[in-house]
């Protein structure tokens, strides 16, 4: 099998597979590749979005160079330094830890820039926090890996969102091909049938009835409400957590509604949209990269709980496993969540030693951090 590479210039010559995944890739990738990705995700800088076809499987890839404000979904530097080291430590509310982290990371950050950590090709990258894998076999992965090294001989090759829960064969094949598996983050898988049996979810259902929220689907949302959806996402993921998260625009949410690149659901009360959630499905799993609510409302409104409840209910209806992404681990664990380590699979053997060293360092830190992440339920 011979992988084929498609760019903005020739994407219209790509015959997308007649599968659910192929149809999704067409609806999602054509607008972002023929236009400007920044129109849809504002903090995607110095990045080309491309597509590779291997047999009947489509993999989006991003080819990135360093930019200090890049979202972490296209930038290892933003992931491990700007977000992971500098911003996450702030949530510890420990001034000493913050000072210590900066002291340690400042020379590391300088080295990472010197070693061109961000000169990278991310594979299976839809520019989202979690990238679910299509059905793919070892021969396809091997052919894809060989082609990527040939096409991009001066870049690290990185498969995003690899884990041993849902795609152990991807993990195993890439490891056999010489990839280093380094920590990305800890994610939570939830069996929605079992989750809804927990005491916490039963209480969440009671709160939904008590607080009088109406669950509405995306096709019921007006353009004004889509602008409100952007605001709700920003309140949670940008202002509360980090501006290195993907900065979705109105055009992204509009594409989600009109082309169904996300299944959108909102929570409305007294005619006002106060929470939004959007998920996509691949290979028996659903994940929700769009999640937000009005953080100015009282906590007893329970909006995060209610969005999670709606997610689980949709999972039951569709017979899907839920990849609930990272964060708020104790909340997800209480609702039956299983912690799973998510990796970046990195190939650098074709690069000079200077370019390999940052990934070797990240790998060594991973060996220490993974047990800690599991212990602390991140």
C-alpha cells in the first residue's frame, strides 16, 4: 500500500472512503484545509493542515513550526512548557512551587527552542484535545510511518492521543517500529451504562429535574446562541484553565452545527443558553472537545455535572464508550471513570542527536510523572 499526501492545493482530488470515518473527514477537513485553520481555531499559528490516505483510512496531519501562542494541540512546546509546566503549576496555589517550576523550566525552555522541539509532524491530529483513532492495522501504520519520514526528513513524527485502553494495537505497533511513548496526559474512560448507576449520577439527574434546564440539540440553536456557545467554552477552557487550549471561533461552532462535525447539545433555562457540549464519534468511542458553561452562575446550578450527565445519556443511547478527556479526575472517578495514560508516540531516529534530546528528556520525566498522575487522580 502506498500512502498518498494531500495538501490545500490538491485536497479536492482526494476520494474520501465511503465509510462513517471517511465522511466525517471530508466534512471536517475540506473547510479547514481549503480555508485558513485560524478561521476555525484562532490560536493555530505557523501550521499546515494536510491529509494522508492509507488504503481506505484518512489521517489528518499538522506540520508546525514554533510560535509562542500556539495551541498545545499543534505544539509540543506549548503542551509541555507553556501549558504543562508554567500554567498547570498555578492551579496548585503554591507560590513556592510556582517559583521553583519557573526556575527549573526556564533553561529547559531555552534548550527546547534551540533543539527545535516544535519542528514536528503531528499524526491523526484534528486540532482537538482528544483525537480518536479510526480502525487501522499494523501494515497501514508501518506504511504511514515510512512515508512520513520520507516526506518530512527534518521533523519529528508524533502520533497524538495513543493509549492502551482503546487502541492497544496502535501503541504496540508504534513501539515495535521504534517510537518512544512519552506522557501526554491522563484521560478518563467511562462506561456510560455503569456510570449512570452510580449514586452521583442519580443525584445529577435529580439536579437536572430540580433546576429546570431544558436539553436542546444543536440544530435548534440560532447563530446568536452559537456566539453564546463560544463565550461559554471560553469561560471554562480559556479563562479558567488556559489560553493554550484550542480557541474555537464562531465559524468552528457553525461548522459543527451545519455540517454536524460535532453533535451539539445545550442546556437552556428561561430561554437562555447557559451550557454547551459537543462530541464526535469514532470506532465505538465518543469524546467531547467542546464543553463550557456560564461560570458566573452559582455552583448549585450544577452545570458541569449536568453536561456530564447529558454526555453519558447520549453514550447509552448510542452504545458508545466515553473518552472523557483529562482533568477533574476525582469527579470522573466518582462516576465510574477509569484513569488511562495517554501518550505521544514519537519517532526521532532519523534526526540529529540535538533534535532527539528534548524528547529523550520528556521521556525520562514521563517515567517519574506517570505514577504520580495515577496516584493523584489528575
